[in-house]
């Protein structure tokens, strides 16, 4: 299953210079992060323009702490 980009993504994503994400879950499964990343990579492969918009954000921070 791939999640489609929202229509507004193509309007909003060209604007931010910084993007921060926090990983929050009460699921203790050690493979959860890998499965989420696989879903993200599939979405980027399915919607390459969406992926390019994300790649254009120069300052991206993703917390690796659970």
C-alpha cells in the first residue's frame, strides 16, 4: 500500500527551508522504523516529483530516538 501525496503537498513543500520530524510510537517492535522507511521509499519511488520536493528542503532533521 502506498499513501498518495496530498494535493496541498505540491503547493506547500516548495516553501519550507527546514523540516523536523519526531518519531513517536509506543510500539516496541525493533523493525518498526525499517517498515516505516520502506513505506516512505516506496512512496518516493511511486511519486518521484513528491520525493524531489522533499529532497529540495535543505535542512531536514529526523529524531532517531524512540
